[in-house]
């Protein structure tokens, strides 16, 4: 009763709280499996740090050019060891996940090359990078063409269509692991491996890049373990563990990563420059914490899936499916449902809980987007957050939670706001 009273003080009424406890009763085995994966990945991260002899000197700050930055260079070795790649580029100069992807694409494509997406439309912010929507500096402006093969009606890969799409100009294949703002399943590492093997059976020299955002440490293997030439992500998502205040990573073959380094800095400079600006403790410790932080976010996603599925809403993945990223899509069918959900996530935040999120024309998107995130790091989506475009089918995308307890509060508060808006009606007799 003391715990229930505390939730009441934070604005969660008795019916909402008890419905949440009813849902949780059936999730303990799922949570134990999540903890087992986290334990495996924790050992993997510790092993990578020990293998590369991480020590206190690696936490020293550098400025200016950053020449001979031992902490930065060793962190990249740790990432390469952890993700089982030849090389890695891990830098605060990479501002976000979209920037990391743009660097990887522009670095490894040349005028006349073609980029292929075998999984349909990429995430919204990549449309301008590629040139699907015209934008200054896009790949299209540099004479790099783009082709995509849409998914089949059951959301599986159109292997015959992919076979026909690969030709002499196809240089790089980009595979988005997570769903983005689509109501399709997230791909498992196994599925990604099968797709990469198929592509390389047709054209062995093609570069396969995986947008790994939101997927790191969800499984015991990564796309780099199943043939990806590059995996790319943001440090303010999973691998930063909630501590990294900025940054991105590219792990992959030595040749691909070297190209990325020259693109990020300048020809002739590559990985030799780029000061760490005192961020090394946060980067190292964030990676150390990442497996358990991801486990907390996964528990929140599983809880949200089961709770909203029981209320009759369409959820992807559903309450019992295996998880391959930390994102939970919930379709409300109305703008009001998306907005009320996001208001609940914001109200549960430790930062800016008093702020009311509203849809707005966010740069890089083709429709108004609502974003809820009372985060310690602006835009950090490993922290409790929710967002979605205000367009049919009016789905919200929930992710993050540095602790499971905070994720639980956020989900209950989202339901509280939906009840207050009259979108959901709870009857305690249904679950007493």
C-alpha cells in the first residue's frame, strides 16, 4: 500500500495503478529472459574493456586538434572489440544518428553509384540525406542515385524484387533495423543476416550497412556478427547508456571506417584529429551501463505492449513477440490518442514534467511531430520518451527508460492521461 500511495501522490489513480499491477503479474518470465540477455551483454562489454586495458589515463580530456588522444583511440578499439569489427569511429563530433548515417553513406558512395534500400522507405530524416525529398547537399545532388524495394504485404523482404534491383551501379545496401515511423516489425539480427547473405550472393562486393539505432544490446548478437560491413548508431540512444551527452559511432571493416573518418574530418586527416573535450568518462561509463539500461527500456516496452494490447489497441510488436529493439509502437487511430499518450510521458519525467508537449513542424520531417522527453540529455531517446508524426494511422512510438521503475511510471501516466481525456475507460471489476 505504501508503493500505491506514492504513485497516487504522483498522479496515478487507484484503478490505473491496479490495472498495471494486473498486467505485470504475467510478465516475470519475460523480464527474467531480458535480464539474462543483459547479463551476457554486460560480460561482453567488460571483456572488450579488459581486452583493451582501459585505465584512468584514458579518461583525460583533450582539446584542439586532439592529436595522440589515447582515450579516444582506445574507446574505438573497445567498440570494435565489443561489436566484433575490424575498426570503429566513435566521436562527439558526430552530432546524432542521422549525421552518423549521412557520414557513412557519403563516405562510401561516389557519383554514379546507386544506393539500395531493400526494406522500403527509410526513416524520415534520411529522406533529405538521400534526396528523396530535395535538400541542400543530398546524395542526389552529388549524382548518387537511389532505389528501394518495398516490403511484401506481410512485411517480409521481396527477395525476387531485390535480386532484380541489384545491378552494376549498386554500391551500397542500407538496412534499417528498427521500424522508424512505420508500423512494421523490427528485424531480428538473424533476419538481417539472411538478407545480407542473399545480397552478397548476388554481388559479393556490395557494402551492406545497417542502421543499428535502438537495437544495440537487445540481442546477444549484432548485425556485425552476421555479415554487415558497417553498423551505425547514436550514442544518445542505446550504447551511450544515458550518460553520453552527444556522439555517434560507426563500426565495420577497416576500409569502410577509414572512408568515414576522412569524410567526418578531412582528406589527409581522418581519425588523427578530433578532441574528446572531456567526454571520455561519460562515453566509457555509458557503454559499461548500456546493457542494463537497455534491459530497463525493454521491460518498459514489454509492459507497454501488454498493457495497451489488453485495452484493445494495435501494438507492434505484440505482447508476446520476441524483441529486437526498444521501440514500442501503439496505434490509437486519432491525433488525440497520440497527444494524450505523449502528455503522460512528459508528465512522468524528472525534467520539464510541467511542460505540455504539442505537435510542431520539426526539421527533417514531412508532417507535424509530437515529442515527449523530459531528458537530462536533450533528445536522448534511451531516456524515457515518446514521439510520433501526426498523420494516419496515428501511432505513437515509445522508447527508453534509464530505469525500469521510471519506465513503469511513464506508461502508467500515459494511461492516466488517456483516461482523463475519455479515450480509455477502465473498469476495476475486469481485473480485480
